């Protein structure tokens, strides 16, 4: 038996994968980043994967009318749920290859829940875009065949990414487009326990290969059932403010960048080389000045090579929620003659983000701060404790807490329950 790997000329590179958006109700995530695990000399099948704004995306272009379905089984191999059979949500990013009004010319299937046993199959529901590209529809199976149980108009532009979310229970459902609730509808049928082992969610196509006419990335499934003593904020298993609106606000600007173009890569390389040359020249000038005055100090080579300003987008960290666990925050490249304070927020909303202080202004030169873990999701930053004055410390290490740029922090989680640390 031989293996044929199909590839095409790469004109762009995948942008580094974004971390999964934090959620307490998420039970399954698929980033379609399998090419990162493939041998470096293996061609990537362009009928399955394409370069994306977050690693790789699932390619479901109309150019490939017949594709092998990408199926997510309802039950995982260990018996846990990948998909909640009764109440939960599905969220994905979708990049249509068509513009609304013109449409793909066929129904663009995004998600299809099916049960297959032997040669028999049944469809529970389908989330799809109409053939003219003007309507997002949740098609439910009825005695008279498929019928729209929820529908909302869309205004898609070819090549633009959109965040689509379907929330469902046995009594109601809702569709979200980007950061807005678009429509509501009746509940969806619960998948019986005996049918769960034969049930799967098809992403980007139907059983017969009808494709989504675009790309799909960063798929997530949620459960609306309680997973701890604290009930979820929504019966869909996701908090609309944090896991729909904040997700869209934070990631949509990155999504619209698309993959890294050759021009962007060349410009980034030139900028990095120029910054490095400027830094080395400044260090050399300082060393010569100190040598002329008889001072002795070592520059370069002896310490860590920190990222240049503008080369880092800050830090994102989602720790597991473990009781009696501390988060140790370490500020690097700090000024030993200044005091710093730690700020935090649970949601990033661009310019509307509200940062709160941990009320723990450090001593002069203090660079580590220990704080108990009290929330499953937090973003941290550091700023001067009481003297924001535009000094010479780089903004990525000494930042205005009103800004949404994250400070240069490293995080260590002390986990007594697990007998170790996480960095």
C-alpha cells in the first residue's frame, strides 16, 4: 500500500496558534493543527488543511467537492463526553470563500450531527449557510424532512473571518454571529444514551461531502451541565460576555490578519535585525564610554537576551483551578530602583478593559509577587506602583494599567495538591 500526500506551493505561513480561549464549560477543542506533528519533509494535504491566523485551519473549499468527513465522536475513547447530548454549545471561526447575496451556489454545511450504525444513518440537525449566502440556518429534522428551527441573516464578505456560536438545550437554542445574539429558536432533541456511541459531529461537511465553502478554525464544544459545585453561568455552558463577546473582541483583529504573508515575514525580519543592530550599537557606545571613564561593567552575552520592545504581544496564561494554590508572578527586566504593582482583569475588552489592583505594591527592587488562585481565568500585568511618568523602561515591562497590552510577566503555579510547579 502506498501513501500519496498532496501539496501545493506555499505562499504564506501559518501564524502561531492562539491559545484556546479560556472557558470553564469547554469539554472539547480542535485547532486543526495536526501538520505541526508531521515530519518536516512531508507535504501538507491542501485539500484538508490551509494556513491560518491560528496555526492551520480545516480546508473545506468548494474546489474539493468530495471530502472525507472530519468527525468528532460524541463519546471519547475513555467514555467521557466530547459533545453534550442534551445541553451545551458549539463555537467555531468560519472564513467563507463567497460574499452574501452571491453565495456558494449550494448549501454550505458547517456542522452536522449524525448517527451512523452499519449502513443506516440519521441526521439530527445541521448548521449551514443558505445557497445564496444570505442566511445562517439551523435545520432540524422533522416528520416532513429538514426544516429551519432557527434562522438569521448574514452579511459575509469573501475572505473575512466570523465567530459563529450555537447554544442548545432541550427547551431552547440560540445562534450568535460574531459578538451578537442573532436569533433564538426551540430546543433540540436529546441524543439517547444508547445512540451516543454511534453519533458524531461532522465539521465542515455532511455525510455525502457537501462542504462549508470556506475554512474553519478553532472549534470548541461546551457542556451546560454542572461540572463542579459552582453552577455554570449559562445553560449553554458558556458565559456570553466572556466566551463570545470577549473572545470576538480579543481574537477578531488577529483573525483578520490571516496567515503570515511573505511580505510581512520579510518586514518583521528586517525590523528585528534593525532593532538588534541598534541595541548592539548602544551597548558598544556605553561600554566605550565606561572604559574611557575607568568604570568596569560587563554588557551583553552574560545575561538573557530579552525580546525587544514590539517583538512580544505579552503573556496569556490559563491555569487549572486548583484549591490552595498560589500564583507566583515574576517581573523581568525591571528597574531595581522602582517599586511595581500587579494589576489583573478577568476579561479583555480592548480599550474598555478595567484593570484592578491586587493592592500589593512591592518594595524597591521587588520582582516576585505571590497571590492565591481565586479565579479560573485571569490576565495579569505590571506597572510602576505610584510613578507612571514615561521613563526609559520599555513599555512592555513598565506599562500604563489603562492599556490592554500585557506586562512582561512570567508565572509559576505552586500546586501543593499535585506536588509540583507549573510554569
